[in-house]
């Protein structure tokens, strides 16, 4: 993302990988570069990001405060 922002500002050259990343974001879909390293989701990009932030907060709280008495199962994996 940092490199994409720099490319959009003209600070670095836009390559094909950054171009595909930007095109996916404009289409409001999860960038193809992220799909191999993230959980599966059919949500549009904005909803995916909100869900990702919730998941990260869930795991951070778990790390800080010990395991919770109940678990948000789809936070682990949404089929």
C-alpha cells in the first residue's frame, strides 16, 4: 500500500503489479495479491477491511487478556 501511494503520487514508477492492485481497489474487490495470504471472503473491499479490523482486534484482545469464554467462530475462518 505504501508503494502504491508513492506510485500514485509520482514518487516511484507504477509497475504492472501496482496497476493491478489499484484496478482491483477501484473495482471495490479484494486485490488478487491479497487473496493468497488472507482468508476467503466474498465481501466487497470496504466490508472486507472492516471485517479484517474486527478480526485483528479480536485476536489482539485474546493475546492481551487471555482466551475469551466464548469464541467468534467466523473470526477464525468464514466458509
